[in-house]
């Protein structure tokens, strides 16, 4: 079993819809949680960076962490065609700077 | 552009040849990481440097792989005697003061 599980999709939504993405993990030592956006043949771009449980909002993006359930989510409001990309969750423990990634979810926003 | 810079962006080589990738980090970041990403998968950790010291290597890093970071500035990742299974995107990242990782655009390797 992988340390971080992420549904690869693909996910297709109409423009303006809310995109909901999630990951589950098994390592209870994970304390820092990230979401990256990756366009085709490009490097991952950091979208959200959160510590421990709770919510964080940045513009159209909201990240949620539920450590009790070992479950993290990313919501994209008012989705745009330019949001079409692969979204990767990543996480690490406090005493380890290496990141463990999910496999990524491919999202297409239809105009 | 003050981000992480990688080159070449794409390298096509024949099996058995050696290849080298270069990463120029964000100047004020001391920690530098190499990851490998294959199609449909998330990046996997290979190795990291604190300044010029290589502090950790993954079991994925076979003896055909070597990484250096002379003088704690740019880093190189060399793959000797390439195999088709080495075909992947090689990503370099540096770490900000808050612990977040910033990735470069990657170097894509195709081994024929």
C-alpha cells in the first residue's frame, strides 16, 4: 500500500464548477501538507502549504486537513479552463524534509 | 527569473550512454533536492544536499547515479550507462525558509 493515495481521475468539470480533490495517507507523523499544480511537461508549482489540521484559503483555492481521518482536500471555486492540469498532494513529517507525493489527479475544465 | 533553473529541458540518448543534468537553485536556499517522476506518478525522492554536503540518498539512486553540489551552488545529476528504465522527468527543487519546496521545470530523459 502506498503511503499517500490519490485518485488519478481523470476529472472533467464545466467552467465555473467547484473542483474537489482529495488524498488519504497512512503515516500519522505527517504534519505539513501541500498541493502542487503541474501542467503537462512542466515542473510542479506550489499552490497551498498548510500545517497540521484546519482550513486555509487563498483566492479561489481552499485546502482542508483532517489529521484524525488522515484525509486532505483541495477545493477550486469558479474553475477556469486554465485550471486544467494535474494536481499533486504532498506531505512530510516535522523531522523529515523529504516529501511523499500522491500520484496526481488530472483535471480538465471544459469551456 | 529567480526560480530554480534546470537544463537541458529534454535529453534523448541511446542506451548505455552517460547523461548529466544541471540545476541552478534559488540563490538563498541552502537545501537542494533531486526527484524523479515517471508518467502518471508523483515525484519520488532521490537525494538532497545541505549546502555542498549530500545528506541522504534514496534506494532508488543506484550506483549508476551520482549527484554533486560543488561549493553549495549549482548541482549536477549524472546517470552512467543509461537504461530504458531511466526514462523519466528529473526534477530539482530548493527549500524555502518555511520548509516549502520550489521545483524547477524538470529535465526529461528519453533513453532509446
